[in-house]
């Protein structure tokens, strides 16, 4: 039997991140937006010039790094969950309709999916943000409408397999509406695949948002986005590597935790899905 410890490890890390995001106002030792040139670029507490007043030091504007990391967890989780929810609604709906309807509907939606797959998601997101502007909810919207293809592909295949089952045929013979069949007969039987893809897309949205912020077109200053923190700290990577290291480590841990949880969900709910 497959060991479950990676799943529980990921769940523990994710739980800590969720608590930090929900209780950021109480857990943060300082205001994450408060600037002071007097205390700029202070090192972590274990360094010779460090102080436990600022356990992870301060950035180039004198803002407390630990407080910004804690508040950044909230932003990353909002972006990850929000982008994945929107992508799931778009891609999941298209996949369900294509897999169930078949025929010309399936061919038309498959053409839309193929068109989306031909376009690099990050480049499309960059172009959209350049045109419509930046911001937390704008990033969520842009990611949602650029990363839905995996939902569509998986849901289309899974739905096509379920649509020929006896219980679906029976519901059709009883005169149930297509909406009823999709929501009550088909989707519950493909929900496990949807859940697995959802966790994967959460992690992808978090990474994409960090990349967009790092490039200057995502979440803008002074918001404590981890990608933005890394962009602001890259000037000091030689002299003060913690300016970029702490945010990078937090991003890696969160994405790792979500992927570990997603692997555990797949092993339990959809063991036949390819790794």
C-alpha cells in the first residue's frame, strides 16, 4: 500500500499556511506596509546585526519581512483558489458538455481547446495584464481564463466514458433534462478527477501569479506578494540573499504542499489517473 506520509506532510504545511492567511492580522508582528529607511535591510535575527524584533529582517524599504510573508500567504491562496475555481467553471463546463453531447458540439469545443493549447498561457496572461491593468482580482480573472484547458481535456475524456453507462441511459429514457443528467448523474462520477486537477491548477496559478508579479505585471506594490518580494529583493541577491530567499522558500513550500495533497487525493479517489 502506498505510504500516506507525503499526503499528511502536505496537509500539515497547507494547514499552517491557511492559518497564517486567515489570522494574518493577529500573527503579524508588524504592519506589513509600514516603511522606515532607518531600519532598512536589517538581517535575520541569527545574523550578527540581526534582532528578534524583526526575526527575518527587513526589506529595502524597512518593512518587516515576516509580516509580509504572512500576509503574502493570504494573497497566494486567494490567487490559487480563485484562479482554479474560475478555470474549473470554464474548463469543467466545456469538458462536460463536449463529452456528453458528442458530435458537432464535441468537435467545436475540441477546436476551442486546441486553440487554447496552441497559445502559451503565460504569454497570453502577460498580454492581457498589459492591456487591462494589474491587481489581485484582475490576476485571478486572467489566470482563470488562461489555464482552464486541463480541466476541459480531463473532463471531456472522463465524461465521454461515463455518458455511455447504464444509469445515464436510464435517466435519458426517463426523460430527464440534459442539465439534470450532467449535474446529477455525470458530474458526481467524474468529481474525483475534477478534484485532482483542481489541486494541480491551484499550484499552477500560484506559480503563475508569482511569475507575473516578478515580471512587474501581476500584483503591484505595496501589496506583499511573494513574487513581488522576490523581484524587489533580486538587487540584493549577492549581499543579502534572504531578501529573495525567504519569499522563494515560502512559495516552494506552499506549491509543494498543494501538490502532495493533490497526489494523496488522486491515490485515494482516482488511482487510475496517470501520474
